[in-house]
């Protein structure tokens, strides 16, 4: 098994999903702000949305997590967020005091209003367990788009990303707090299983906790088919924001 330090610029880095403990303790934000340039990503998103939908003014971030992209997207759009995790949204609320944030599942949410742009970033669709779930989520997002509106999905990695189990380690120290994470990835059929061990020190006793995340390894065609089945015109950018690529869907005008 290979152990290596995660490089901030690495495009193959593994990542967190929803964890009450990591979210509430600020560990999610500390680790991800160190490796994910949220503001630069928001500027890229704005550019690609405006290029395709020049009059776009409203944006919904699906699976917005702790609201790091929304914080910056709010400079250019009237923003809204949804996420399945109340713990993640509680953190988002502290940063986005005037932004509507809803606890909801991406497959079933209903906001009863459309948006010019919808984003679903940082591989959040990987938490959907099957192709039926992916199709439901994409169709629901498409139903919330205005005519000519743009959907941007950043997928999880595809099955050929790992040929064997792998282990990564990373650590961040900021303002008297140190966080280390060891992450082991194994592939089981169509799923990646991410086992994470955290060590957190705020100067006092060291605290440790564990998480296991199961992320579905959808294929490129799974995403393209789901976006086309939702009636959108699809583009696939293989690099995207972080090396995982992005899928862009456009609602017909
Ligand atoms: C890796 S985090 C990404 C969060 C945020 N987009 C970011 O860039 O930091 C994945 C997020 O997906 C959310 N999530 C997972 N399954 C979901 C579902 N079915 N509906 C809505 N949100 C979901 C989790 O709660 C978590 O906040």
C-alpha cells in the first residue's frame, strides 16, 4: 500500500462528504479550504454560466455543504442552497446569513421556482447509490431551470481511477488548530469506499474520529445519459474545476 502526502494541486485527491462531526467542528472547512480554491472555482463557474446564459441572475447550489462556493457566487448571483445534511447547512448559515438554505435531498427537493443556473459540485452526485438516483436528481435539477438555464455537475471519479486500494495522508495547521486525516480508498464493485481517520488538536487533548463514505463510481455515459434524458443539451469538459471534469447541461430556450 502506498502512503503519500496529498498535494494541494493534486487532481486525484480524495475528499470528504457529509459528516456531522467534521462539519460541526470546522474540520471539513479547514481541510478543504487548504486544498480547494473555492473563490477561483466560483469565478470559473460564473464565466462558464454567463457565456452560456448571458442574462443569468439566479443560482441554486445543490449539495452546497458548508456554503464555500455560495459565499463567492453570491457576489454575482442571487443564490440559494440545498443540502441533505443539517450539520453542513448549520455551518453554511453562519456564513450566509441572508441566503435561503434548505435541508433537502437532491432527488426530491421542490423549491417551486426556477433558477438560471444550478450547480452540483465537489462530486456530491457520487453519494447517490445508483443510476436511478442519478437520473432522478438530474431530472429534478433540470425541472428547476429557466429556459436557456445552465446546469453544472462536477462528478466523482470514474472506475478506472484506481487499479488497487490506496492510502493518502494530509494535515493542516491554522490558528492554533492542527488536523490530520488518513484516508484509505478501496474499490468494491461499482463503489469506492473511503475510510477516514481524523486527529484534531486545539492545543488541549488530541481528539480522534472516523468516517466511512461510499461513493458510486458512475461512468461518463451514466452522467451524459442522465442529462440528455432530462431534456438538456450536454457538454463534457474533462478537466473542469479540479481535474475531475464537469458536465454542463443547457435547458433549451
Ligand atoms: C463532498 S461534499 C461537497 C459539499 C460542497 N458542495 C463543497 O464543495 O464543499 C458532498 C455534499 O453532498 C451532500 N449530499 C450527499 N447526498 C445528498 C443528497 N442526496 N441530496 C443532497 N445533498 C447530498 C452532503 O451532505 C455533502 O454536503
